[in-house]
């Protein structure tokens, strides 16, 4: 499963896969259409190219040359877009542009047009009778030229819109919500802890944990009557040789199973890659939006409204997170000692990470601090029946207000932050009373 997930993620983020596939299909289609000879009087016969073989070859050569120029232009614009996004917003947004389907579709049309016209040159103006060539197939090449020109206009429009910061953040929000809504629900806030006799299983590769599947490791744990606890959750980094997991038997006297088999199973069911992905990483989208907010608040940019917009999008994401159970994932044997534990942050830890980064860099901007407090107010109203989440929200609100009061130069500007925090604390206090 891990290999399939990794392959699917790579194909989705590779800019070359769809264009290459379209080019190969165009070669096949050109070979098929080169054998098509519509009967006289048919509709297809009326669409056949009426010029000579030399005219057809000249036209195919012109189309192929034009499309090559267009491909170079499109790739150049794409590189400029990637560079701008990386420097202006966050380098972690580059992956979104590579995964952008309209960009891949545009390149696919261009490459298919080039491959089709180049393949037809093999059939036009050659053979015993040069004027006996696949006229209908040449007409299809002309249609592909118009399709390519239409795609140039569409690509220019899409690129200009996709570079807008609002469109970038909206895409991050949408993809983060998709990950959150598919998060597993096998959460246990009090997972079993490895005993003192637990044995370490070292990581075989360095990188970020991208996927974990405790349900697939559970049969191994049941077969050997052991507990397995991963030391690193999704989105966190591991170095080769550092502990990947701890395994333990029910008692110190029980024999430890073959570590080679356990190591092989962990390598198969725990995906580790050189970069973070959104496969199971619910915090990756938050990380991208925090990057945008922090960079916008830096003295080199001074764009607080973009930071506020990023917080608005994080409000939607955290609102969704406040609705679902979060914490360590645990897969257990129904009536036995076997258990698999995967660590994961709880809601308060996600909130602390995000608020901590934004308030440390933006504490002097009252609009950003007010937006953070309104984010927490939104979460408090959703998580009003969860005392632990209310406590986490209250603590972060206090820190935001304290940093704002200390960093904001004008007391009148700091007053709105203090008022927002006081109103939020009153709301939280009311919810706590109802929980008693």
C-alpha cells in the first residue's frame, strides 16, 4: 500500500507525467489516423485537407515549429511563476504549482500537437505516390493547432489568476480541508506507553514521515503478541539510525520476535520521503499559510493584510479541526496484548504551533493579533463541549494579548487586542460553567 501511495503522490505532483502520456497517445493516434481513408461523399471526406503533399508537409512543419516555441514560452512563464511564488510567499508552495492540473493540461495539449504533427511527417509526401497521403489525418493536425492556440490563451488567464495570493491560499485551504476530512478516527488520548524493556527499531532512511498505517501493522503485532509504538508522527523528521519505533512483549521474560521481520514491516507500512506531503499530513497546509503570514509580516515585505488573509484561511481549517477527534492513533487486538500506537498532535498543540509563530513575528501588528483572537473565538464556539480544547484556546489567547500589549507601540492600538481577548475569555468562561 505504501508503494502505491508514494507512486500516486509522485504522479500527482510530477509535471512531466501527463504531458508525456499525452505525447505517447498522440503518436498512437497519428499512426492510426494515417491509415484512415474516408470514402468519397462521406462527412469525413469533406473535412480532408485539400492541398498538395508539399503543402501538407509545410503546414505540419510550421505547426510543429510553432508549438515548440509555445512550449518554451509556457515553460519560461512557469519558471517565473515558481520563482515568484517561492520568494514572495513560501518555497513550500512550489509543490502546488507542480500539481496544478490546468498547467499540466496545457503542456499536454502542446506536446500532443507536436508529437502528432511530427509523426505525420513520416506518412506525408513519401511512398510511390507522394500525393496519396492521409489527408484527413492532416486536417486533424490543423484542429490541434487551433486547440493549442486556445490553450495558450487559457494558460495565460489561468497563470495570471493562480499567482494571486488569494487564489494560492484558497487552494491551500481546500486541499488542507480535504486531508482533515479524511483523517482516521481511531484516536486514543491515553495510549499505552512502552515499558522499560521495549526494544528500539532504528530508521533505515532519513526524511519526513509521510504516511503511517497502524491497521496494517496490527496483524504483525497480533502474530507475535507484541506492542509497537512509533516514535515519530506524520510530518516530523527522522534521521537514519534514530529510533523509528519501540516494540515490547507482554513481559520481560517473553522472547523478542525477529527484528528483521519487524523492520521490514515498518519499512513497508511507514512511508518516509525527502519532503512533506499532504497524504496524511493535516498540518502541512497550516505550515504553508503560516509561512505566507510570517513573510508578509516581515520588515522586508510589510504586508499585514496578506497576513490577515492567511489567518482567515487558517480560521476555516482550524474550525474543521475543532470538530473532529485528534490525537495518537491506536490499533488494538480486541482480546489480547497486541497494540500499535502512532503519535499525533492534539488540537491544542496544532493551535500553539500556529499561534506561536504568527504572534512572535506579528505581535506588533494589532490587525494580525485581532485576527488570531477571532480565529480562536471561532474554534471556541465549535469546541465548547471540550474542556481541554477550551483550556488550550484560553492559554493561546492570553499569550497573544500579552505579546500584543508588550509589542504594540500605541496603547490605543493595543486596546482592541485586549478587548478581543477579554471578550473571548468571557465566552470560554461561560462554556466552562456549562460543562461543570
